[in-house]
C-alpha cells in the first residue's frame, strides 16, 4: 500500500467481529474504505438467517470509521430474505438512512440450497414472493432517492458528491466483476479463497477449496484454478454491457466503428428480445441505439443479459427470477 494514502484500499467488515481497536488497526495498515455487511435489522429476519446483529454494533463501527477518517463507508443490504416483507424492510432502510453511509448496495437474495448448504435450513415458505421483492426494491429506491441518494444502477446507490455519482454524471463510470468503479482501467488482483483477478483481458479465479488453496501457497504456487482470455467477441459484448449498465444508454455508431461491425446484423438473434423489451416500455430502441427507460432501470440486468453469450447455453431467467 502507498504510504501517502493516495490509493484506494477497501475491506469488508462484519460488525459483529469488529470494534474500535479493529478499525484503528485497519486504518493504520492503510485501509481507507470500508464496506459493512448488514443485510437486515429486523430481529425475526435475523433469526431466520442465523445472523443476529444489532443496530448499535453497526453504528459503533461506522462511528469509528468516520473518526478514523476512512474516506468512504458502504453498507450492504439484502432483500428477499426469509420473513422479510416490504414493510419491515422499509423500516431497516429508514434506520440505515439515519446512519448516512456514502454508498449502499442493496442486493437480491438468491436462494440456491442445492449449492449453498446453510440455505437448506431455510423454509422456502418463509421467502417473499417475486412481486413482494420487486416492491421492496421499488420502495427502497424511493426512500433512498428522497433521502438524497443517487440510484447508480444494479443495486447500487451513492450520495451526490460521491465519486461514483460524479463519474456517472460525467459519463466516466465503469463496472467490473466487483461492482461499479472509477478505476475500471486498472488491473485488479484478488487475494484469498475463490478470489477473482482481472489483468488486461485475462480473468482468473483462485480455488474455492480451502485445502487446495493452502496447499498451492505452501508449495510456492499460484492458487489459480481456472481462467479465461477474452476473445474479440468477449470484448465487444463487455463494452456493450458496460455502457448499458453504467450509462443506461448505448450508441450503436461508436461500437460499430470500434469493432468494424453492423450492430443490428451482429446481434440479429438478440433483436427480437430487445424489441419485446421496447414494447414492454423497458427500453427505447431505434436505429441509433438503446436507451434504458425508468421502468427498465430496475431490470437493467435483464437488458444486459440479452448480450451475454455465455447464457446462450443456459435457461435464461425470467424477470421474476432476476428480481
């Protein structure tokens, strides 16, 4: 880490495992950004997911971060958890607004018990319906925008003077696999089990098996388990998705010139899906480009999925599954 504090060094914190001393040590080590996992403040929801965490614990960590001059504080919330309702989640959002974090990430809970063993303890009857989840997201957007936050997109919100909001306003916002960023041009090195790195057009991921990860490091080897080098098609689709997800708009001319293609011809198979989204009022589609309309911003992930070639061999999710 740079000694002059000019770099951006972030770390995720579980408030149940941190205190003032922890935050002081992290700041001394050079960390200057912190992301705090919260999920939900409702006791019934917390019991359902086996994560008991008080508002006071979270507030103490935030107070420490501000006193120690961390330059950015983010809070993570999750909607769609068991026992959640639009009403009790709105109360959590109200409490979080009072904490005044610089950024918020409001993630959709994905129930995949076949993949994540702890989720098998969750009663699916306790999960909110897709319609209720959509209402939670809509209400959250309304609450946060009324409180002065900007909806950046894809579950992210920021105060108007935050660098993400400023970058979006200036058309400079970027996104990588970790979320929205103003440093999308930089290589990204992931450390730890299952961590992902991006170096130029190379993506690679460390082993998700702890023993394999530790054995690789003990043998002075990289713990990389798989990787991908982007093709020209990958780069093209990445640029298209990047513009839609960051700017909610896409001009065909720039893409056509950069990649020497005819946009409609290249994405001919995707055109009927785009037209359907236009008919549904999610996007505006014409010969010049695509503009994501206000209703479509909630579902911008679905718009981007149209251009994801790696989903062609999978069953495409419906909007309700995305929500």
